[in-house]
């Protein structure tokens, strides 16, 4: 290292003396000027040598530590990830300096067909759709049809939150920044799982029944429903459907030829993945997650080829085309999308973490990062951009293990950030196994307690006292009844939420869903009236790993068929 620097210094010294010699010899006959020039030059070179020493030391240090993965090394990382996290199929793209330097599919698109994943295989990008929705609104801002701070009620008069003040002050910016005051995933059971019969009009109406858990604009809590409302803003302002706007104004201009605003709008479904959920050590193929009303929150289906075009446009501030002579939106909108709006508490205090407009924003090793993840039943995805490095990484998977895409993204990113010595696959897998072990132990204890309770000779409650129809203001009706001699739970507006119920203790029962891929079995805690008859109940997930979109905690059922 020292020898290399000395060689550089000698070459630089020769260069400067050669190129400055003409000046030096022109004034050498004036001795006072000669001595002054020489002193100034040597002072400059000494200072320059010190500065170049620091710069080169940093450069060589980074070079010595950086391990930018080759395509073959990325292949190795992904193949190991497939087996470690039991993921059937993955597709990966890496963009650097305006070029796609890695683009490939791995594994199979479905365990039912064993068809290979390639660079054209379509995945649900899930919540990575939110960045498209924010960009669409930015395009309408450019057209001066709205501003970021236009009131939602100016566009959707029937929009109404639980609190009147919040309703009157809610802006388009608020729709995109997860600071509504609602809790994590509030109201998602109107769109999740995909069997829900709630339409967009009902969903917007039902927002008024969702009680806040924090003050307006004071706290980050991720939600999907506000993005659905944002999609409705796009539709009403543009005079087009949200889906048509996204496809005609973003997807088509970028040449994303295989992409559509939802699974239902795909023209060719011959190369589309199935989602997969783990259950008792095996994988279960699963169906769709959201219905059509949730497209603005998570509907887009795409592949790594098309998503690479979107990422390059984002890196270039909305510009696209061979000479970047075309643009989706203005530089002002590009800056706004990546301007922190809502602080996300926790994490490294030395680095900021926030949410912009459709993007998570943070500082990673001194580099600005914009990223987002997406999750549907059996599908998780991740898009990561470090614009200062002109680096983009896309990972699409057909299994719901977030640890898998994190392991791949960070393994690739480490090389560009000069981070070495990290086994990302091992780190994420160790965390996954620890979390799953704790959750499994908790759930196993519940079922062990149930078995023990059923062996007791003490009398059990008459389950008929719990039968009836119960109603929640925004979720709708649930019937508790006898089906084939078993206590049975059935949600009216979410047909997939049905299952048999088992007595636990006190006035608490367990509901075990027929669809085992949901992984969301729950406690049902009844309240009784003066006649010891059920007059209401609340629900709570058993496992701490239950997806947050099963927002059981927001439900409060009251009996509607009291005698």
C-alpha cells in the first residue's frame, strides 16, 4: 500500500514539474521571483500530497474491502437462499450506471407445475405498487389538477374518518404517508383475504368506523386503505380508472410490455407464479390475496425485466428513453417522492429512517436509500435503490419469507458499500428460526392447554349459548352456529374466514380456519349478558407471526339477533 502511494506521488510530482516548468524557467532570471515561485509550488505540492494521500487511502481501503458480486456469485447466493428458506422460485435484477448487469430467474414458478422461473416470469409486486400510485398523483400535480396538500374531501366528498377534524384536514399527502392515526393494517380485513365481498364504495364509507390509536400526523403506522383512497383520487381527477391510468401513463411509456395493474388484467397468464405458504414443514400453493378494489395498494403484476425499466426511470428522476429525453414527471415531483414525510421510530439513531411518498427512505453507510417491500399470500418482493451509486436491486419471490429477499439484497448491496465479512443468509436465517421457534412454542402451548382442558371432568359450557349472528360496524356479520355437529365460525363478507371452533377456557374459544395457508388461527373471547348468553366477542391472533392484515384487534362484534 505504502509503495503504491509513493509511486503515485512520484508520477504526480513529475507531472506537475513538467507542466509548470515553462512558467518556472520564464521567471528564473529574476531570482526573487524564482525563490518565491519555488516556495509557493513546494507548499502547494506538500499540501496536495497530504490531501491526495487521504483520498487514495480511502480509495484503496474501499477497494480492498469491497467485494462486488459477479453474476456467478449472485447465482450462488440465490441458489443457497432458495434451499435455506425453502423458496420455490426467485427472480433478481441488478441495475448499475444505467445498465442491467444481472437479470435472471431461479427455481420454479409453482410446485404444481415445476415450470422454471425466467426473467419474464410474472410475480405480484404487492406493495411496491404504492410507488406507482404516488407517482401517478405526482403526474397530476405536474398537470396542476391537484396539489399534494389538496384536501381529500375536495375530490371525494363522502370521505369521512372517525374524527371530524381529521376528516376536514386530511390531504392527498396524508393518504401516502402512513400517519392517519389508524393502527397497523387497520381495516385490512375488508380486502384480505381476497374472498372479501366489500366494494370500494363500502370501504370508503366504512373508514368512519375505524377508531384511531394515535393522534393525527404524530405516528407512523403502515396502512393499505389510504392507498386505495389515493387510487380513487387518481380516478376521479383524471377521469379514467386507476388501472387504465397506471397502464397508459406509466407502464406503457416505459415499455413494461408484460406488466398489468392487476392479475385480472394480465393478457397472458402462461408464465405467472403461484404463491406458496409454509405449513407444518411443507409448502402449500395459495391463491390471490387482495380483490380488485385493492389494486392501488398492491395490485401490480410484473417481472424483473419490466421492473428494471421502472427502477431506471426512478434513478433518473422520472426520465426515460435512450437519451433520457422523455419524462414521467418533473424533477420537483421526483424530489417530493423521496423527501422524508413521516419519521419511523427505532433503528439506528445515527441514521435516519422515514417514509416518503410511496417509498421507505434511510441512510445506509452514508448513502441515501429508497426502498419498498411487498407482501401477498405466498409472495414477497423488494425494490432497493441507492441513487447516488446509480444502483438498483430487485428481488421477487413466490414464498412469503421476507428473510429470503433481505439476504439476497443485502449480499449484493454489501459489495457496493464496501461491507465485508457478513454472511447475510446465515444472519437472516438465524433470526427467522429463532422467531419461528418462539411462535411455534406459543401456539403449541395453546393447543396443549386445549387438549388438557378437554380431558378435565369439569362441566363445559353449553355451546348453544354462544350461537347467533354478530355484527361489527365495518367488517359486517359473522354467524356462530352448528355445522355437522361442530361449533362453526363464518364471516359473511369474507367467505374464506370460516372454521370450526374449540372450547379453550372461561368464555374463550379457538377458531381454526379451514384454509390452513392463512396461518391465522385465533382466540374468540365472548362477553355474556345477565342470562349467561353471548352478547358479543373480540378476536385475537394466537401466533405473533400472523400477518398484520388480519387486523382482528380492530373488531368488536355485538349480537344482532337477541331474543
